[in-house]
């Protein structure tokens, strides 16, 4: 296979406060998703499926889990001649040293790496979104228009425009895209509902010039500062329209909903159709035995991965490897990460539980009413929840609490820390 002319750079280093305890010890891109993968796997799988093999991952916040997950890149075929994936944290040195101050600053501090690779295009991606895209279609459009920059956009509800960078396109190319004419960064006054997906394709020479100007102006963000400024120049910026599923997953509710979007007869997220890959050596997923649904165990509309044991009832849930659900327990509308143990006669409803939590028998966690109206209850990792504990809907449990921090009832919406 010929060497790709495109260099991909994945921005994957940030913590998202809205995801709360799930990102206390990992970047959002490394948060487990979908029963066995990580959020960054979607960007990596898209690159693999788009035949883009030169990839760097710019990481900053608590990088260990991300580095451990990426490994050599072999899981995505990114190993061998003209193929590589590199994790590039910030560094101290004579020049361009220090923490990344924003997405544009992160790219700027690695321009020597970009120039060394001599790409024809630089594709900059966010590593924390859920979607399936053939990047070659965007690249084809970028080349066809001889664009300086091409951005990917997707429609969002009108009442959500204040959360995103919003572009107005001239629609000269219909459903494919158009030239970007205006841009609003997280403004409720935006006159369009095409949201930026934080995907940018640059001509390298334009990228070099833009980032040097950004340093001179002390700008560190593409959407907030650079794109609006470039629209006042002669820069040719185009928007490519994406009409598939896009999970922003910036809040706990969005994260939970994206997981639920994998369930049902015709789910919006179909990992098999998307040709999704993950590193099955991470946490030794591949070494787990088959799932056991024992006598009396029931699982309906649920994704359960290898190494799990079900003696109770599971409905409408995502169950990662190594989970145990004991006799009489009911888990519904929930996401349980690796190694959770749900004790006898527990009831979990609309819960996201991080790694290695142990729920003592007779616990009630999450909503006891209509789950559609309830907030998600989130339990941080490595907790031992005492027997008969009641944790209300929308409560948050910090990771690894000491035994003396627990009490029998945690109220709805309460934070236990």
C-alpha cells in the first residue's frame, strides 16, 4: 500500500469537568466506552478505515492510561513500514517547552515533527467524539476545492448551538459542503446549526503561517480565535458536511445516552458495521473466558463482553469484561466498567460505574422511578459500597473512598467525597 500523504494529529490530552469522576484519573479520550473500548478508538478506527497511517496523539493530562491503551498501535494496523502511531506529551527544553495551552498551541509545539514528515495535508482531530467517518471523503473535497483549510460540520438542534462552534456555509456544493462565510464560537446568537466537529484539514504551509501568527497574538484555540480571524482574510476555508451519528459525550448524560445508542434492533452505533477496533491486550481483555449466564440468570437487550458472570437479571445495559452480577441482583439501563461486582439482591438503575467497584448485597443505586426522567448516578473507581447502602438518582461517588466516608444513604444529587 502506498504511503499516505496525510499526517493525522489527534488532540487527546484534555480532562472534561462535566464527566466528573470518570476523568479524575484519565483524559476523556481514554474513558471506557461501549463494553470493551475507549473513546479514542473511534478516531483511530476511522483513520485505519481511511488508510491514513501516520498518526500522532497529543496528550497532556494523566497520560498513562492512554499510553498503555495505545501500545504499539498494532491493534489498528499502525505498525510496520510507513505506519506509526506516536503519543506526544508536552516537554521541557530549550524551545517551545511547557504545557500545551490549547489545541493550536499543542500543534505549534510539535511543528518540527510535522515538518519532518513533509505531509501534503495535516488532519487535526479531536480524540473524544463518537462517530464513524471516511476521512478520505473530506480529503477529496479539500483537494477538489484547493482549500487552505477544510472543517467538518454536523447539524445540531437549534437550542444546542450555544455549546458548539457554529459555521455558516454558502451551500455552493449542496449536501457535500460549501465555503465558510461566518463562524460563532459557543454563541446562542448563531444563525446556523452546523456545528464544528473539531476536525480540521490544513495545507501545511497555511498551518505553519497560521500557527506562527497565533503565537504572535497569544492565541491558543482554533474555534475561539484563529478561525474567526482567518475569515477576515483571504484564506479559503471550506466546510464538509457530515450527516452520520456524532456523539459529543461531553456530559454524563450524553455519555450514558451514547452507550444506550448501541442497544436495540437497529442501533445508531453499530461497532461491527463501523469496523471498530480496540486494543484487546489492554487489561488483557483477550485473555478472559467466555461470558457465563448461569441458571436463573437473565440478560435482555444488553451487550455483555467476555469474562462476565450473570446470576441475576440485566436489562438494557452495557457490561464490560470481568463483571459479576450475583443472584437476585437487577441491573438495568446502566454501564458497568471492567471488574465490577454487584452483590446479591442489589438494584442498579441508570448507573455508570467505573472500574473495580464492589456493591455489597441489598444495595439500591440510582433511580427507583422512571429512568427516562432521572439523572445518571456515577460511581468512581475502586470503591467498596457497604451492604444495604442506598445511593439516590444523580448522586456522584468519588473514587476510592475510605470506609469511614460511607453512610447508609446518599441522597439524590449528593456528592460523596
